[in-house]
């Protein structure tokens, strides 16, 4: 990338930091926030922390090969991580700020080659200009060289990088800026319009990054106190640098959401997307032609159009101090640097609990499947799961422990398919409640 992510981040955030306005509460525009800074499905006050953690990592998959032309597969490594972080939401009179940040430095005494640092930031700023008009600003930025099982997963939600599909433990850096305007046409009907720009850079030259943008609009109508229906349209453009091609996607969806039993929320959406994919592929030549030209393959340009069903299901249950959710999503993504424009299916569930005094617990599981829409590649799938627990020792200190595991399935016999992380550490964060993970 020619522009520094930190410089771009500064230009995007300056208007938000100096924006004026007060947040008066839900109002008729209240459609929920993006979850930035929330824990156990609830808003929490801003909280900052520092930590020191011992880790044992297995199945690292760096983007490197041996002299025998096989992937490097290091054995299990003991290491230590130190880090800083912060999360939570702060409410002004007519505005609200949400923060999620984590950063760490990792060191393996016996294999310092794999040392590194990870940084992830999400900011959400909501300003309610009137009872009818609201603006939502979101900023995401990060750099990480671990996949899901060996570090915090990338943002999630609408963040363009999905760590559940990453093949290698190779550095990926991303920046994404978005804004959404919500306008209440009537007391029951809300119009939303917005867009986002994003860029992803991968440090390995053979792994492909992406630049792109998304424009979207929707109309939502509240049919009753607990039910909403709507329609949505989204246009997305992916550009893969170094002549790897581009993609234009149009998505048309219908939506329905309902709240029931005081603490249950169900959301459904269904529709289709059309994807026009063009790029470069290697084509094997006829043996006679190959012998004549002295080459076995030829780079050719391809163009493919796809019409594919899309949909999403989200089910959530909120307790007083806990949150459970399950989701299914079928959509299109810019891939993981090897798979470019791809159809992705994900299944997942998670539970988090934040105790009144001492305990916090979190567990989640996820299945992701990736199928290329442009190239003839074998499908890729990944299963990952994690569990974390925290105990408040008092005086701002928390004892934490966690286990994460990842299984990848790809038709390459030399590809390391299983990895895991076991960790235990101390977190310092002033506050009466235990540290919460999600």
C-alpha cells in the first residue's frame, strides 16, 4: 500500500473526535448498535487493561517452504505475550462512542524467528442529529500474522477481513472506513444509506491483497412492536492488485426480524447476488503446441458470471449477565489471498457470561467453507473453537486462561491441518467486575 494506514486512520478519525452532539437515548431511530465495545450483549463503561500471558502454540503455518519444497511446520512452541487493550462505550447527551482495541507483542525464547506483534482497533461513533436523523461512523484497522486459533480473531461483523478463512500465519494488514445515514421517514419506516472503503495488504508477495468499496441502501418497516420487515440492495467492487482481476457484485435481499419472550431476538434475510468475476488463470497447452512453443502453460484472461442464493440467520438470547447467539451466513467475500472472489458459508455459536463479582466465561465455535467463484480450486473449510475464563483476584488483577483450536481441510497433503493455543496469564484492569472477553 502506498498510503500509510496510520495516516489514513488519522484523517478519518479527526472529524469524529471533534464532532459535536449529544445522545438523547433510543428514540424512534433505535435499531441497535454494531456491538463495538459491548460485552455479553450489553453496553459497558470504557475499560483499559494490560496483560502478561504464557502461551503454548502448536501447528504454526508460516508462509515458508523447506529445501525439499514442502511447507515449514515448526513443532510446538512455548512463548510469552505482553499487551494492552481497551473496550467499552461512553454515552454523551446526543452521541455515543464505542471502542474495541487489543495489541500485543509475542516472543518465543527457542524460536525468535516467529516473534511478532498484533494490533486490532474498532471504533464506532453514533450521533443523533434529531429524532429523525442519525449518523453511524465505523473505523476498523489492524495488522496480524496469526489465524483464528492463535490469536484474537479479526473484528468480525462487517469487517472485510475474515480470520476464519485465513490459510497461513502470515501478516495481514487492513483498513476499513464506513458511514451509514439513517432517516425516519415515518414513525415506523426507516431509510438507511451508506458506504465503506477498505484495503487489505498481505506481506507475502504471492498472497493477493484487495482494495474495494461497498454502497448499500435499505428500507425497514416496523409492522408491530416486535416485528420488522425490509428490503436491501448492496453493490460491491473488489480490485485485486498486480493484474489479478476484479469483481462487481450486486446483492438483493429481503429481511425480517422479531423480538419475543422479552430476551430473544431472531433475524432472517434471504435473496440473491450476481457476481461478475474477471481475472487471470494458467491454462495447460496441448502437448504438440507446448512442444512447438517450448512452454507448458499460458496465462489467459477469464470472465465468469454467477447468480447465487444468499441468506443469513441470527438468533440471540440475552440474560441479565450473559449472552448466547447462533448464526448462519451465506455470502460472497474477497477471499484469503489464495482463494480470491469466493462464496462463503459460515455456521457459528457463542456464549459469554460476565459475573457480578469474580467470574467471566466465554466459549464459541465456528465452521467456515470457501468456494472460489473464478478459479477451479478445491473447496477450503475450517473448524475453530475457543474457551476462555477469567477470575477477579482483587485490586484490579484478573487471572485468565484459555484454549483455542483450529482444523483446516484442504486437498494438499503437506498442509498442516491442526493448530492450537493454550494460555494462562495475569490481566490488570481497575474495576469491580471481572474482565470480559466478548
